[in-house]
C-alpha cells in the first residue's frame, strides 16, 4: 500500500468555508473516481498553533488541508494521474487552490488507532530533517528510536508515521526536488481532547521525546485537523 498526501493551500480571497465546501462537494467527487483508488480522506486544517512543541515551526508551509489517497503501489498511483478521470480534477484545482505539493509515503502504525467512544482530536505534523542528516539516518531515528519513545506515551489514541519516499509539484508524473517539497515525514496523532494532550505534553516522557527530536529534526509544523472520509 502507498499513501499519497496532497499538501494544500487555498486560493487567496477564498474563505475557509468556501474552500472546504468546494473541496468536499466538487473536487472530492472527481478524485473519488480515480482508478485504483483504495481510500480517500480529506483532512481540513482547523488550528495552526504550535501547541506543546518546543521545536521551531517550518516557515515554508502554511497549509489549509491535507488530502490522503491510498493505492496498492506506486505504479497504481501513477496510472491514476495518467487516466482520463484525472484531467477534470487537475483543471478544477485552480477553482479553490493556490498551491498543491504531493508526497508519496510509506505508512507505519506505531500505536494502533483505538478511538473508542466519544469525541477525539487529530493532529497532523510535517517533519523536516536537519541539514547533514541523510534520508537513511532520518528513517532510522524516526521509525526506530523516536517511535520507541512515543510508544511510552500514555493516553495516546493512535500514532502513525508516514515516511516520504517520493515528491511531486506541478507535474504529477515527474519527481520534484527536495528543495521544492521540503518534507521528510508526516505524523498522524490522535488524542481524546486538547486538555489531555496539554497534560501529556507537560510530562517527562514527552520532554525526553522532544530532546531526542533535536538529534534529527530541523522543523516540526503541526496542524489540528478535522477529517472527512470520501472513499
């Protein structure tokens, strides 16, 4: 399985409400028809605060939404953007988007998602590695060492790591450079509410985890989101 995230910035002058309405009711229906699509979610940004994170926020990104599409593999993902059903969706982007960057990711579930009953909050975070840290070193520090810290966190309803393995901007078939799409990973975190999350971020185990982040991360850019399942 391969996960493709779209990193979306809404068109200037468009309200948040109008952006989400068009994305959900117009663009979403177009993308839902992509061949080979196994799942499709829209994560609408509702809060851009740094919230409990001591690390620097990346100034490259100022997102309004994340699209998440699942395909069997990279070949299926590329076939979807070469088909006839993709052209209308590409044309439609100018109606509500100023920019869109795409990343293909390996999804790793570290803490299985178990939302139980009641409400919850979700946070998605963009990670950029330190200069001098190789992609291989980043992979090990995040997927092995950092994951082991997070497994010790109490009251986490779920934690997933999405490791970036490919990047696109403009062209959906030709690779973009790292400088064009400077992100190495996307975090998915679920908590019961912001109050419990705030207590957690004041704990010793999170302090140790954030110290470890200094070993391999340059910037951490979080967003609270609300999710719509389309497919």
